[in-house]
C-alpha cells in the first residue's frame, strides 16, 4: 500500500479518481431510486419526490462515467 497519494503516478491517480467518481455516481443514482420507491410505498412523504429522484438518477446514469473525461493533469 502506498503511504501517500503523491507517490502514485499521475496515470494511477487519474484512474483511481475516475473509478471513485463512477462509484459515487452509481451510489447516488441507486439511493435516489431507493428514496423514490420509499415515497411511492408511503414510507416517506411524497411531495413530487419520486419523479424528481428518478430524473436525477437518469441524469446521473446518462452522463455516467463517460461524462468524466480527463481534463488537464493530476
């Protein structure tokens, strides 16, 4: 295991960052879907939330990891 982020190569830093962002997108989209289902089931108050959450999930998934193109340098 590396002792410091700075000891990693630029390419490895970029790869790890992209993977972390991809996982974050999947996590947030998944949680949005769960909340939408909870609202539909009546567990949480529904104030138009399910549609908004599904829209958020769709936007995240459409952009997905493809929208995380490398820009600049690490």
